[in-house]
C-alpha cells in the first residue's frame, strides 16, 4: 500500500502518564531513564489530565499533550512500531481509558501499536514489589498505614489488583494496616475504627505510607491531614523517602522502573520486535 511507505522510522515509545502540576519533572526523569535503556527509540511523554495540561501551560508556559495528540504526532512522523507505556499503578479506569485510545488508533494507523500492562498487574510482580517495599519501610515498633488512592466505583475493571494489594500487605506483617483516599474504606470514613484497631495491637507510633506514583497534591494535602488526624492517639509521621527526593513516591523506586522497563520489553516482543537495538 502506498500509505505504508510513509512509515519509514523504526520504533517509538510513548509514556502515558496521568500528570502532575508540581511533579511533572519526575515523569521527565522517567523519560530520560527509558531513553537510556532504549537508545534507538524516540521517547514521548503524554499526560491524560486535561486540568494538568491546562495549568502547566497557564502557570509555567510549558506545553504538554494528551495521548491522542501524541499518538497523532507519532503516526505523522511515521514510526513503524510503537509501544504505549501505561504509567499507572493499577489496571483500573485510567489504564482502561488508555487501552481504548490505543485500540481506536489501530483502526486507521498503519503502525504496529502495543500497550503495556499497568505496574501492578501480575500477581508475581505485585507480590515481589509489595514484599520489597514493606521490608524497606518497616520499623520494629511502628505500625504501617498504607494509603491506596482507590477508585470510586466498586465494579471498576481491575479493582482486584487494589484488593490484592490491601490483603497481601495486611497478611505479610501484623504491623500493616490499609485504607484508601477515595475508594473502598476511605480513611476519613473509617478513621476512628482504624485507630482503635491499631491501638488494640499495642502500637504507639504510626507511619503513613502513601501508595502514590508521585508526591503531588494528594501527598501535600491528604497525607498530612491523615498524619494530623492520627496525632490524637499516636506519634505519627509520613514515611521517609527511599529516593533522593524529599517526599516519598513510588515512581522513583528502582523496582517501579524495573517493572516499567520489563513491560516495554515484553510489549515489543509481543509486536515481534527484539529488545536489542534494531537494525534494518
């Protein structure tokens, strides 16, 4: 087909992120990491939050695009093989939205397009990830209160991954407790019962551990509100960062980046493309 002759570039990677007004640099750092791992690929970063895109343009004069706009650019450039990377913790509504966009582009683009799993999709990855994280943050005499963002609907696709996270963490360690920000068992609906549950196990100290990709507005506002609410019964704190950043976040953890890089490799393999630098 004459149309296919315009697809004359090798391969591209598109990072599909939700976005953050104050933490967008963490996504750009991830982009640099992916470029390092795939030097033969062009790497693009897209944000799905229109509010974030608009505010970055208004406040910082920085221009970002959403996934449909970015895929249109990639298609216009003529890349033959494209992997869209789902930079989401769970395979829930945000991930499903990305899949619909990718499926839509497949109808008219001549490119070979694939999409990765979300970060905590497989039981193997999720189990290893949570065990390692729990070992890194736990302290002998301190309860761990893991805060999951959550999803507002109980029938959301992929919600089992959230439920597994909560159940596994509590099963791994008697110091562990979990709730959500705005999903099932939201903190400020169950806070009194949660505090009594922690107290009954004899803990006097509690550290809040946000299971958030970046330490954006939810971290600044919600985590400190939860910490303050716990102070009426415990010596409370927010977990110390495990990376160079001052604020705890999941995106910079080596294990998170390891899974993302592995997912890209597997997606290229599904497209019939080797992980190694391509030659034609």
